[in-house]
């Protein structure tokens, strides 16, 4: 295996990240099926309980460390990231996964803008160019003006915004924290959001449309066997995917490894085509390429300024 500087193994790191994105792209494509019978809030609660139980078991075996050094830091970071995923998964029931993933991957742009505004970090010409390229790519993928302005198509951008805040919190507040302690609080936050939403909708039930259209408004129901199976797949797949991401960052330099996370855009679209026959339009495919170029520019400039 080729080894880079300081013991890095860039090829192995890239392989781990690509495997993670392929897995996450697959399980994210199951949300549209889960949404037919289960509600968003119950889904997150059940998935969080499964994931926390699994991590607790791994902790009992001594394989992971769950106790954080600063509870407040990992709790805030987990809350912002969980809010991002709440929006992300909610959008998957209504929009093609390529559009939703494109919105999520505006996170590096948001990180740069927030860091410049509130942390005083310089942007530079190259990064300004990257923002323009990335935002142009997002507009091509989301196509919010295709049939008159559609604000729903812009909602995935908020997932990227909150994910960016979680990323900044990871860097600013969570240095020295174990990855699994942060993952634990992420799932605890998702479980809390799910429990609150489920309680509200159970106490004050709404008129719920049939199928995936009722995903956000659906209260407590008994999951179908398919719903149980796919939720278990989500819980186990999420842990496995994050484990591969962790391994990737252990094997390679962070700014190099981060570029490969953008492959989720391609894997999500690829699985969507294989499973459901959804095809990317040429402009949307061009938009994904522009987002990838934007992320690469930001990552490379970040590396050079360290």
C-alpha cells in the first residue's frame, strides 16, 4: 500500500471514504420507502434507540469510548448536526436524493462564510471563486426556478447550514473528544427531536396524507415488517458508515480525505437510478460536478493555509 507523508496511506484512506459513501448512499435511498408507512419523528426515535444500544454494547466490550470530556460541547455539536439530519431525512421523502445531497454539501461553503464573518478567517480570491462555482452547481441541481420559484427545493440548503455549524463546533469546541462520544450525543439529540415531535403529533394528531406525503405529519404507528427491517438497516449502516469515515481520517490527511466525501453525490444518484430508475438530468449532473470542484478548491486552499 502506498504511504504518503507522516505515515499517511492516501489510497487506503480514499478507499475507506468511498466505501462509506457507497453504503450511506444506499441506505439513504431507503428513506423514501420508510416514509410510506412510518413518520419522520418515530423513525428518528427508533433509529436513535437502536444506534445508542449498539454503541453501548461496543462500549461494554471496551471497543469504543463514549464518555465526553465536555458534555456541553458535544451536546451542542450533536444538536446542530442532528437538526441538519432531521431536515435532510425529511426532504428525502419529497425530493430526489441527488437534490437533497446537493443541499447538504453546501456545508463547506457555509463553513467558509461563517468562519469569515464570526471567526475572522480570511477567504481569498480562490475561495470566493469556489463559492460562486459551488452555488452555481447547487442551483443547477436544485433547479428552484424550473416551474416558478419553489421554496421547498431550497430547504436542503438549511441542512447544509446547520451541518456547517456542527462542523465548526467540532473544530472549535470538541478537540480531544472521541468520535463515538460525539456520535452518541448526535443520536441522543436525534432521539430527543424524534420523541418531542412524536409526542406533539400523538397528543395533537394531524390530517395525515397517505404514503410518503405524510412522513412529517405522521404520529405513532406500528411499523410494518419492511419498516422495521429498513430502520435496523439504517441504524447499523449509519454506525458502519461512520466507522469507515473515522478510519479514513485516521489513514489520511483531513483536507485530502474530505474531498472524497463528495462522492456521496454520485453514489446517491447511482443507487437512485439502480433502485428506482431516477435519472439525473444533464444540468443536474453538471451541477454535481461544479459542487465537487468547489469542494476540492476549498479543501486544497485549507490545506495550504495550515
